[in-house]
C-alpha cells in the first residue's frame, strides 16, 4: 500500500502531474480518516481546479471516494435499484415526485439527497417542511422502508462516502464547488455507494443553473458518462432548461405542495409534470422495467391516474416520520407564511427573460435558504405562481406572489422580482424543456479532458 504524504500528493497535483490509483486511494482515506486537515483539502481542491484530472484520475478518484466508507447493497430486492440526480435549479422539486412515482412502477429508489446550495433549493430541506420527516434514519430503518415501500429520500450519513462529505464542506468555502472533475467524482461516488444500478442525470442549463454554460454542461455530461461506463451503472443524461423557474413555486413548503398536487392529479404546472414524467420514463427504460419510453410513459400515467404514485409518496412520508394526512390535508401539514403579497406587472406584453438566479437568491434572502452551512431555514417562505418565459401578461397582473415572514421582507422581495422580469411587446418563446444527450453526441475529445 502506498503511503504518500498529503503535502506530496498536493504538490504532485499542483504541478500538473498524474496521481496513481494507489495515491487516489491514500488521498480519499486520508480525507475520510481525518489525517488531512481542512487546509490541505482546500489546497488539493484548488490544485484540481487549476490542473484538471485526466479520465483515469477522475475514475480512480470516484472509486476511491466511493470506497472511503460503507457501500449499501440491495441484492435481495425484487426490482432494480434506480436513482436520479439533478445539478440543481430553482423550483426543481422533481425528485420528490419521481421517487415514489418510479417506485409505484416497480423500481426501488433509495435516494441520497442534499440540502440547498447557493441559490438552488435542496430536496432534504423541502421534505423537512413536513413536520417530523426524518432525513437521517438508522440504516436498518432505511433498509426496511425501501424494502416495504420501494423508496426513501434521506441524507448522506457519516458512513456513506465520508471523504466526499468532508471534501464537499471545504469546497463550499474555497470556491471549488463548480469544478467539473470534483462534481463528477462527488456525485457518482455517492450514487455508486448507494447501490444504484441505473441513474438519470438531469443537468440544468440557463441562467438559473449551477452550471449555466452549455458547453461546460456538455463536458460534464461526457465525463460523467465515461466514468459511469467503467463503474457498471447505466446512465442517461439530459439537459433541461433553467431560463425560467421549473414549475410555479420556489420555496420549501410551497414546492412540497406542488408535488402533492402533481401526484394527486390536481392542477399542476405542465413543465414540472412533463419533466418529471420524462425523467421517470427514461429511468424505467434504462433500469430494465420498460422496453421503451412509450411503454414506460403508459405505465407511469397508469400509476398516476390510479393514485398509486400518490399513495407511495404518502407512505414514504409517514414511514420517515412525517404527517400521515399529507395528501388529504397538505395545507394543514405544511407551514404557511404570514404575509402573501402578489407582485404586479407594471407593463403589458410578453415575458422576454427572467433572471432566475436572482429569484433563487430572493428565496434565500426571504429565509428559505442558507448563507452559512447548518443555519436554520424558514420552510414557509418563497415564491408562488411564478410566471414563465413567453407568457403574455396584462398590466397589473401578478408576476409572482411573495410568501414572506414580514412586510418588510415582502417589500424587498417584490422590488427584486420586478427587476428580475423583462416584459416586452415581441412574442418570446421558452427554451426547450429537455434534451436527451445520446452517447454519439459527445466528440471523443470531450471524454479526454474537462475544463470549467
Ligand atoms: N455537486 C457536487 O459536487 N456534489 C454533489 O453531491 C452535488 C452537486
């Protein structure tokens, strides 16, 4: 076994040289086992940001992170273990709907999710809007919930990919969150450790995305696919639009409400429903449950129309400690903000552009996200009824409704929302909601190097 010191490994990377498989293993063990201090982890992350990794290093690093803790195995389940990851957006509550919906069609989905990051929300924070929902169940309980119900959404516990847990916290404060090689290793190591056999990756592009630039998103997709191919996990990759809020709501409890409405077949934003359906269908295909997207879609629609998908959601919530009546009385189960203020358009016309990142920041500043890791959040606040790109608005018609804790918070948010929408006379078209990336679309060179 190699025993390279932290400083030697950092220097090697700083000088742009390759690390060997054994050195990547040492590095991950050192980070997980606390022999590396935070300063060393930060220096390493910055060296990767500057120098990049070649494909073999990215693969070795991914596997070393995966093996830094316990890996979950689900060998005795009667269906495939499936998962989905999104690179994060505003109003993206797809996971909460997809997980029970896919489970209702025969998949097993033990999703390890994250918290809000920057201007984008996190699934764990959203689910914690439901009083009592436990995002950190003991491993035995998680196993039982997944076996009995087919799905669970939980956080990363201390045993699962501990090296990534530490590395991620340091990346968050060293401007290295958006380094593509680190993203690939971080996401894939967790999915592999969680035991997924098939994964759908939804990479957001557009001004509200974590990676707004499309060529950077494509490069990330290529690297992700190349590493996944060596790990045995089936992977499908989509690019989806974040030049407008996905759905109509942005904020924790508001998005849970939107998911309940979707699953119960109530009025729901078509883009949110269509994206959830498309990603779920692909997952059923690559997981071997359906032969093609058409068959998968029929199966999913049946699960929605029969109430089976909604029932899975309710059982999952109850099994994880949340309220039993979430479908029947979502309003009573979820917190509501005391101030609700519509923000009216000052001009008539078509919505030409929306500063989606600004809307996400607005939710954070209302208290719906964090500026400091571990800070408490206000689950009730956010934006509802947010209008989309290309829609026609009349003067005095709401562009969105602010849900705030105080009147002065609502004033500040309303001013930002008005600035975030550009309304003009020309008709405008929204960007395509979703594009699947076929393997053949990646030039060979893209799988060789990735730059931010
Ligand atoms: N980006 C990462 O690097 N890791 C995650 O788990 C999610 C986003």
